C-alpha cells in the first residue's frame, strides 16, 4: 500500500516510522503548503515526492491511501477531498470535531466503497484485546477511572496572550479532543455508548477547554475521564468490578502495561512488543487487503459514537466546532 | 485526659492504640450494649471499667471526654448526650449524616464551652501541612483527583440480600460517607467550600450509594473525588497546577507519601513517623489543654462545611439521612 502524507508535524514522523514496520506499507509522497517544510520532512522521512498542491497529490496514481495528520479542524476537508479522489483515508485522532461532519465523511466513504479509518492507537493494541477477553473476571463493573494530563508546550503561549492552534476553538483543539479523547475511545470501545454524559471543564477566556472531567453514566457503572493540557499528573487507568480490578499504569493512551487484580491473583501483563502506533496500521492494512468492509464499518461506528459524545460534551460547555 | 469509649469495633481499638502515644491520654471506660462485648473489648484494650448503660458512663466523673465510634447514625445521639453531660467529644468520621444535626451539635458544644471534634485523621497529618505550605509552587490550580476504592467485606452480605449497617440508608453509611469523605475532607481542608457540586452514584436497590463520583467545582479548578465500597482500585490523590503537581500514592486517606513535581524537581516526602490516627488526638489534646476555642471553631466550621456538601450530594441522589 502506497501512502501519501498530509501534515508534517512530529506525529506524522512517528506514524511513518511505526507504519513502515508493517509489510508492504510505503510512504510515497507528502503534502505541505510550504515547499521548504515539505522538502525537509521528505528528506527526514525518506519520501520521494513533495507536493504543495493537495489536489495534485490526490491525482497521483501512485498514492492509494492518505494519512491525515493536519490540524484537527482540517481533518474533514482533507478527508473529504481525498475520498472524492478515490483514495483510502487514515485520519489522525480526533476523527472530526463535529458529529454531522463525521457522518458525512462516513457516508461518503461507504458510498464509494473506500476505506476510512481513525488512527487512534490505543484501541488497536494487544492490551485492548487482553482487557476485552479478561474483563468478565472483574464481575459486575462499577467504576472506570482514566486520566491523561500532560502540560502542553503551547499552553505557555496561550497564557502569554497568543492563540496556538491546539487552544483555538476554530481549530477544534482543547483537552477533550486532544487528550481525553484517548480515555473516551478506550471506554467506549469496551462499553459502547453511555446512557448520559456530563462534562465539567476549565475554560480559557476564548472558551477552549484547557482541562476537564467527562462523566459517562452507563447505569450500573460510571466512568470519570480526566484530561488536562494546562497541568500534569501521574496518569493511570482503572476498571473496577465487584470481583476484581484492572489498573493501567501511565494511562490508557499508551496501554503499556495491564495489571489484573482479582481475589487470588495480581498479574502484570506486557504484550506490546512493537511501537504503539504500529498496530493500528496493521489493522488498516489487513482490512484493505481483505476488502473487509464489515470491519471498516465496525470501527467507523465506534468513531462516530465517540465523536457524538465529544460533540455533546463540548456543547454542554458552550463549544461547537464547525469541523 | 481521661477518655471513655463508645463503640467496640476495630476502629476503636486502632484509635486507642494510637491515642495512647499522646502523653496523658488515658482510656478509662468503655460503653457497650452487651456486657460480654464490653468485657472483651476492655480486656483487649486494657480498660478498667465497662458500662452497658451509656448515661452511667457519662455520669462517671473520671470520664472527661468521650470518643464516639458507634455506627454513623448514632454519632448525633451519642455526641448530644455526652455534651449534655458536660463531656468533651471526639466523633469518628463522618461527623453526622445530616447538616442540621451537625449544626445542632456544634451549637450545643459552643453554648457549653465544651470541645467537640471530628476524628478524621488525614487533615491533621504532617503531610497536610507540608502540602498547604508548598501548594503555591503548583501555580494556578486546575485539577484535583482523589480516589479511595476499597471493596467492603460487608458488600458480600448486601449482595446476598442482607442489609449490613454500612449499606443501610437508615444507618447513614455508603461510599460517600465511609470512604469518599476522606477525599472530601482533604479537598475542602485545602480549598474550602466549592461553588457547586455534582454527585454521580451507583446505588443499591435500597438507595444506598455503593460507589460514586463527587465533582467539586471551584471555578478556576475542579475536583473529581471517587469512592467505592463495591469494587477496589489502586488509589491515588493528585493536585494539578500550571507549574507543578502533587501526587499522593495510595490515596489521601492515609497520606503516607507526597510526591511534589515541578519543572525542575521531583521530590518524595515522608514526614509521618507516627501511626496515622495519632496526630488528630495530639491536636485535640493540645486544644483542650490550651482552652483553644478558636481552633475548635476552625475545625468545627470545616466539619460543618464537609457535612453540608455531603448532605447536598446525597440529596442529589435522593438520599436524606436523619442522623
């Protein structure tokens, strides 16, 4: 599979590095608005072609799929344009910042029998399967707790009066979309849509959530998901049931380790032997190779559910992202 | 100071053991409804006198103060009776399960110039002072996270159709009152009354909260406090600010260790060299010795604030404790 890259940030480089470990995944082109940025990125990542016109890259027959790592608010336009040019699409998380836009993308991919996929690494990791397979040992679930707090290097700029992209409401950033989204994917991948949600956020004067607590109420159990870009913490994920609990040190974004504790045992599991961004690409590659539209729709439905909850959470604090 | 004990549970024994390390604190009597239980407790804890009639113990001139470790719902009646008999009173947490009752006790103690005090160990520990003194290093606060989840040995009984005291709404128990109360004391001792609160609970069919998430909104920052008696977790407390964070491994109920992380340093602090129940007794003893009514009222106001928030939280889930 020959992939073109949209976006030249460090996430794109990390992604390429991990994705190249998947057999037959090649990166053949990169798009950047600025030639110099594109050239530098292409050189650093051993990519042959640089485009400064996105449509030209999308007309390149060597490009079968695009990986979109542009700012959040451009995910929709870039994905739509790529699908219109009959390319398969991997969108970096968050899928979109608006539920209606997400549905539009999904409908477009489905109508054209193209593969569309959100690259949210944690739900595709081996530990996710491990948890899914062992969760019944926890008995009736009661409490999920996840936090991902990481001080953003751009937060200094925000405090000094600037508006970096990740804290710009017009750019679909903020703590929920950028960090808590990992906790949300983790929880909703395991348990689906909650019965109700409540979002409590610290908001900058421009409205963006710099940190927040998202409560998901599943009736018989509840989840409290914390994400912060304005402060740091020791991160940890937990799933608590009546007969045992699972602890994920360092948080559910990386899913590095799983500790399963039941009445008789405490077991530490490390099944991840590849870079964390690898697994999602392997899933996507297999899916495309096998023309597995059922799996595509399974993951797309999950992404839609996540965007729906995130959109509603943001609405509760007065934020509505256009894209 | 000569103390009479009301209640013969294991918390009373632990309390006595720790309190005896405070100079001139002696335990001279115990009250139990059952003679055999009282005798056994007196023998185990080297106490001379056993009463099965509470009023008789309260008329004993050797008893200057009483320590109340009866079931939560009896705290009010026992404290009131003791104050009426001109005894100083230490009430095991929770102070009461009802704000009006709490105010009544405080007014009674104040009108009689008696000492009334809630024995909630964590706010009196050396680490609490340490945190209070260093918290400005964290900059503008953003997020507090505390959880205390401990599977209750009585929960099995509840699941099998019985109603043990701690899960009986008539006995003022539940996850908020029994465990999350530590998180609440910790947070409110540092930051006072929040602007608003929200309680999300898992409730047994009898209405009692077996676990729950209490959100305290302080405007510029938020706290998410989790307590569970129906499931366990790795417990941890965190205070997150823009320039650093404090992590409290194993939770803020014990306050065993404090880890202070700022841009340049990560420092682990262990200042607690006595049993965790010791410090509160030392505070109380000093207060009485020095006739320090100002300090009494400082702590009583704090306890009243905590009961007020807890009462409101329970009201939100349809629970109203009479005592």
